C-alpha cells in the first residue's frame, strides 16, 4: 500500500531551503498517523530515498533527520537507521568545519550508548570519509575524520586507514605536513595551535618555537664560547674526469666557501641522539639549518624512522616537540647525530670533528658522546683519531640534557637531501681537512706497527652485499679484470686498519661510486681510482672527486647503463657496465701512470 498523499506531497516539497521545517512537519504527521504493514515498508523506502537525495545535496543534518524518522518506523533493525543517521550528522559537521560540535556529538554518543561494535562501525565510516578527504588533498577534514573515529572507537584498536596506518600515526603524519606548510610560510604560531589540538591523541608533548642560529652566532651573542682553529676559506673546484669526455651535469654545484673549523661550548643544552639539533633556551643551534644556503636543504632531522624527536623547519625558526623523558649528562663532546651510524656520513661528517676536539682549546677529560648501535669500525676510527685519551659515552635514543656541551662543525655545507623540485646538491669537500684526517690516521697506524710499505695492489671493490647502486654484472667485470692482476675485496668484512692498509697499498682501485670509495682518502698520491656509476647526470660527481683526490689519487668516472626499477630513487639505481668499457677504462688509467 502506498503512503498517504499528504506524506508524498510533503516528501516531494522538501528542498535545501525548507528541509528542516518540512521534516518536522513530516515527523508530526508520522506521529499522528503512524503507518503500518505494507504502508510502513513503503514509507521507509521513501524516507531512505529522501535521505539519499538530501545527502547528495550536502544537506547532511536534514538527511540525518530523515534517517532518524526511518529508525522510529523500523520494527526489525532500527539501530541500522540510527547508525546511518549518526554518520550523516557527523558528515555534516565535518563538511561545515564544525569540529567542536562534532566532538560534542561523539562524546554524547559514547555517554548514552555503550555498544562498542556500533561505535566501531560508525568509526569505520569516518575512516573511509577521512581517506576520501586525504586523497583530495584536504588535510584538515581528513585529520578531523580520523580524530573523531579515534574518539568514538576509544583508540586505535581494530581500526586502520586504507594505507595501513593506525589512526594516531596517520594524524601525526598529516599534522607534520600541515605544520611544515605553515612554518615555511612563517606561520609558526598557527602550526603550534594545530599541533596542540591533536597532540594528546598521538601522545606527543607541546611544541616550542626556536630561532635557528649557528654555533658562531650563538656564541657571538654572549651565550657560549667559540674558538676558531681554521678560518673560512675558498677551496678548489674539482676537475671531474669521465672516460668518454665531459658530461653536462644537472646537479647544483656545492659552494666553494668552506666553513671555519672551530670548537664551541654552551651550557644547559638539550640534545636528541641520532639528530643534529641542539636546543639552548629559545635558540636551535644548527649550522646547516642556519646556513645562507639552507633553503636548498630538506633538513629531515627528527622525522625519519628511528629518530626520537619531531621537528618542523621554517625560515629562520623551527618547531620542536618537548620530549617526554630526558637523561642528564654533566659535560660531553657531540659526536652523535643524524646518520652517524652510516659509514659514509661517519667518515666525512663526524670523524673530522676529532681534529677540533684534539685541539688544546677543548677541555681535557670531557667524554666523546656517540649514538648507540654504531659499528665497531667507528670506534676503531675514534681510537686512531683521539690524541687526548677521552672516554666514550654511548647515548641511548632518549633526549639528553648537557650541563656543558662541546660542538665542532661538519667540514662542508652538506644537506642530506635537497627539497623537492630542486636539483640535487653536490657538496664539495675541503681537501685540507680530509688530508689532515688522513695524515693523523696513517701516522697512528704506523706508530701501532701496521705495515704501510706495500704497493702495487690492484683492487676491485665488491658491492654484492648491498641492494642499492649495485653493479648487476659484477661477476662479468670480475672476470674481465682478474687477468690483469685484480683481487676482489669486500671492505666491510675487514677491520678499519686492514681497510686503510689495503687502500694505501693499491696502485689501482675499481669500485662502485659508494661509501666504500671514501676510503680512497687513504690512497697514496698518484694512485688511480675508477669509479663506476649509473648514467644519471645529477650524481655526486664533484663530491666524490673532491674527497677521493684529497689523497693525491686521480679519479676517473665510468658511467654504465642505468637499470631503473619502480620505487627506486634515480640516485640509487642499479646499473651495468659493459666489459669492453671496463677494458677501455683500465687502458686509460694504466696509460697515464
């Protein structure tokens, strides 16, 4: 049986301009003349269609009222209509940006109804809605959907976003993206307020605003002591040599203005192991972030897996989350930081600081503070570089406050990566600093009885233990070079002293352009190094040339054929080098000896 004509006329008359009042008229009609039997079923279908039509017109509150009327008529499963009505009402609050009203509505739902399964079903609808907003680039509605789902569900349990994140992790990730955009626009206070609104869900502390300063600037303002051992200076532009002639490079050339070498000392500093950030009051002491070229750098500090801090960078200022737990140390020298456990970063960025910590201006007895989980090779290098017999303190991944902290610089402006849309930055390393590291280590090894007299070795550095930037036909290249007296070596299987001994004894070294080639700073003057690489013109050709040739060795690049795989950054692509190309390269370096 059809609904009454009065009911049908009312339903047809409802539009965006009169929906609230007409729905109440409809409710009064249904109360006065409740349908039954087949008329009730037909009435339900019309109410469902009405709700669907109103939702299509973004009249979510009105749609929710239509569904609530359906719930009052449904004899079998009124809860189903109630859940649909709840979802529509929440969607309306979200569509209108009424976050407080949505929160109050969720709190009321949880107060009046203990049905956890029903709440979780509604929460899943919110998660799906959040994903739709996220895919359309609407960060704030997405965050609010996930937040409301988290509140209604009572936490993360049993829910995940479409891409597999927990709700709290997703909220954290989206908030960082939003805060980054605000900080880059100089709207730091707004970013703080945004973080504050959801930080309890994610379990984060409050965020403070810190101005970015270099160690030199902070000391010059009277907040520390600064002693300079080597002033800033102009360094040489490396001459890059390719087997098949010059290549038009697309990377950004590193600056030829080398920073000064110094030791600086500050009191009451908060640090974060595995990060380069040092907080002192309202200052964030970080030479890289305070450098005039910092605009090219994707700082990354504190937002990568395994790090213990949340930081957002903007022009001149940064936002840093206050840690929940803090360890205290009386005094120490900062030899920890971002990527300190990775060999290439360690040898180029951290080991040269020992030259500064060996200076008489640096207090005796202060320990060297390092990150946990460092390879034994790193400690072997410290022992060779240290002239002051300093103790070593290993820092767990917990924020650490120093009563007194000593800092030394990275010897070059070296961003970890460049910002999206900008060319790769090809840092140029000061050869005077690396030569000093080389001299110190060679002298110490000789004094310890390591024989550094052997020469004439020909070494092929194997990279078969690595998955990135791999020479995929390494076996073929090995067979090409063996008849010419080459031995195959995996440097990571040797002690550091054995590695130095090997590189120092080599007349010719062939290997992928990777961290293993950094050890070529220990080659003898006149040694020949052949660096194999993929064909990307934005690779670190200047950087490799600058540090390899700091020993007096000569570097020749051989570009192979790139084998690009989905999901692999072009800088880390695997490649192939033809045996005939390898033979030409060998002929080129032996002809110049």
